[in-house]
C-alpha cells in the first residue's frame, strides 16, 4: 500500500476525531503520522502497523502488546505514553502523545559523541524510565539510541515498548530460542532467547553509554551473527582504549553493566541510579537540545493556526477500538497516615531516614562530578534570555489558561532557612486552576472514560474534579496534550523563587480556612507568585513523582482499607485540602504519598506543559 493511500484510509477511520496532517517517520514495521484533535487542538502521533505485517497474528499481538505495556506506564516524564489502540479499514494503529524532539541516534550522527556529564544524564534519565517499568515487571528489550527521544526541554523519553514482555511470564510472543531486539544492544541471555528481566535492559544501557561516550558501539561488525557471538563470548573493550582521558569510573560502570552474567551486573535501576547520582550525574532534564525538521515545524505551525471544531466529535463509525484496561476503583479515606516532607516539623525515625537520603541526592546532584567527572563539568545551558523573552506569560487554549513559570533556580524541600536546596528547572506552563468537573466531563464525553463517582461531579461544574486516581489524571493529561507535574515543578509553581512557606507568603492561614470544596478560581488573594489559584486548600493534587512508602505506611494503608488490595506503586500528592486539619498541610514543601489506584474526594490535580511545546515543535 502506498503511503498516500494509507494516510487516506487512516483519515477515513479517524477523521471525525483527528485531522491527519502528515507523515513524520516510520520504517519497515510501522509508519507514524502527526494528527490534530479536531475538538481541543492537541497534537498526537499515530503509529500504523505496516500492511504486510497486519495479516500476521503474532505481529499484531506484539503491536497491541506495545500499547498495553506503554499505557500501564502512562505519564512517567521519561516515557512517551500510548493511551489508545484501534483497528479499522484494515489498519491497526496506536494513538501516542506527540513530543517535539530528535532521537539520540540522529543526535549522535549530527553532533558526535557526548561529554561525560551529558552522556551520564541521558543514561540516568533512561534509568528513571526503566525504574517505572521495573516496578511493573516490564522489560523493554529493545533499548537503543533510536528509541530514546530528546525533547525540546532536554528530557529523554523512551519509545517503543513494542517487544517488551512481563518478566518471567510466558505470553506466547517470544518462543524459547527466539531472540528479539537489535543485535548491537542485546544482552547475552537475550541472544540465547532466554527469559529476560531488568538486568537485560541495564546491559543495553551499558552499550548505549559506551556509544554516547566514544561515538561507536563496543561490538561493530557488518554481520549480525558475529555481533551476537561477541555479546556471548567477548569482553567489552575498555572505554580508555578509545579515549584515555575518560574517567576510569565510567569504564568500570560500563564494564559492570555489560557483564556477561546477569548476577554480576547492577541488580536494579535503583542501584544504578544511586551510583550515577553519587558520582554527580543529573537525572533531570539536561542541556542537550534537539534539531527539529523545518517541514515538521511548519506542519505544527499550520495546525496551531487552524480553528477548532465547536462540537465534540461523534462516535467514529468503524470497528470498535480495543479499550485499554483501567485500574479498578479504590475508595481511600481522606487522611491516611503517610510521611511528610523535610519541611514537616514532626516525623519519625524512618521518615527521617528517607528524608536524609533525598537531601543527599539533591546535594550530590548539585555538587557536580567532583569524584567522577574529574573536573569535567556539565555543558552549560545555552543562554535562554531570547527564548524566555519570546514566551508569553499566559497561554490559552480550548481548556483554559496556563501560566508561565520561567526557567531558573528555586529553593526546594524546605523554607529558606531550613534545609531548602537549590533546584534548577527549565521553563514550563502550569494550569491557572485545578482541573474542574466541567473540564473533566469534556474529557469523559470525548473519550468514553469513566467519570468519577463523587457527589458534586454533576452538580458543581466549577469545583475541582476529585475522586480520580493517578491513572485517571494521567489519561486526562494525555488527552489534553499535557502531563502531570513533577514534585519539583509543582512546588516551584506554588512558591516561586523566594523560598516562601505558602503560595501567598509566609503567614499561616488562620481564619476563614475552607471546610468544603470551593470553585477552582476561589480565594484570589491566596494565589501563587505566578498567579495559580488554590495550590493550597482545595484538593490535594497528584504529581508524577514516585513515593516510596515505609513498611509502617503500607501497614496503615492496609488497616485503613480493611484488607482491600491496593497498588504497590505510589505517587506524591501536594498542596493540602479542605478536609479537617488540612490547614496544617498547606506548607508548599510538604508532601504525602498514595497508591496510584487511590481515589478520594480530597484528591484532584492540575497539569503542566513544557514551554518548548508552546513555542516549538513535536515526536521525532
């Protein structure tokens, strides 16, 4: 099938909801198209399985498996989410978040090998993504620079969990003796067709780290079998043989990652990240920036200038899409006993231990590579004055207003004189208000997502939506072309750069404290320095940052839920709520943690968007 015909057939299937703009990539297995949502204007990437593969049931299963695996990892800042899968008109397709960027394979061809700090940052960000997959026992199995997307904010996002599988579970997609992946990056056990776990992905990360630092892969050969044999039998070459000026610690790290036996490698992403951060590597967005093709930039510019449809799309008259599994609802009491942040005045010894670790990580990341990088410092970010000047202070679209939070450093995790640490973030936009019931209703109507079961959902459209799980919030954010904030982003948006204790200043809220939900634009005198409403006092707000519960916190949750099961994956919530005693949680540095499947009338959310996505372009 010619590409023009495929695009026409895709438009027939999805044209009522999406406008297919242009092809933006692809290869022998699939083609990727840029699409614009006709109702709210968000941009999406739609991957379509190649026609000659669509008749193979095993390949279709693997293609659908990609969607289910990636959907379960939705909204991690280092993973490109897939939130819908469908079939129609002879096509199998995935609807993905559209991200402006360039894959690292292209970046290396264009720029050449990286400095040590930049290479370590890329690996650390990829490891952060894998930590989310590891928690769900998901193995990527095809890590390589081509599947690492660099976005315009310097963030690495992993693509294509297309041949991943649940560790140790036979799903029929990979038979004994069959290997999948790219030969240059395959672990020995993967070459042998054996069961793989997270340590196989860490092996691939070692190969990528080698390539980022030297500009070549450890085993180069025109013959794929020869490369596979080398992975099985040949020790990886030393980095120092290619560049003696590289730190010996980098070579030791790569050698450990690429050990032939899995038990001789790092045993988890947490172990690897501890080493990387301990040596001064940053695991946040770095200083690298992608090159966006001019044709894609022009396609996005035209899309943003198009008028929006006035009415929500009607159901698409095609074969029904395969719906992704949703997390079962979990009713959570309003005030579970969970740990507070470093700014909290009271905490037990176990909470203090975690706080100490967090502060140490921040300090090490801020010190730089004193132990490892041997005087090599992270590449300085290019001056942002011109880019900053071009950013509008307010961005408006069909769903509301977003406020600019400029790039720069702020005090994170405490007050100005109590253990606060400087953290630098790129510019981003934050929702002026929490997502309202009315706005979440638009999302549910457009997508068929299940609405929350809260009493005021239908009767108070201007109240913040609540009773939503982390997965619900993530699904909304993906639909809106946005994401949930990290804890650092949320806190900067709430407190600004002067180290204030509350969004409105340092004075506690002692009178007139709300005891019930209020409209999302209530209490204008208590807005944040950037103008955001109710970042304290209406609902707690989900963030994308992971939370590690202590055994005591897990036991408390089991007690509160009277034996009901709940997810082992937790996320940080911020901001306090209207609930009794909520005013004690209004300190912007405080946080709590809840399981991702928790739903409570005290919990809602707001979204953020990278500033580069406002002014620039989108998925490589």
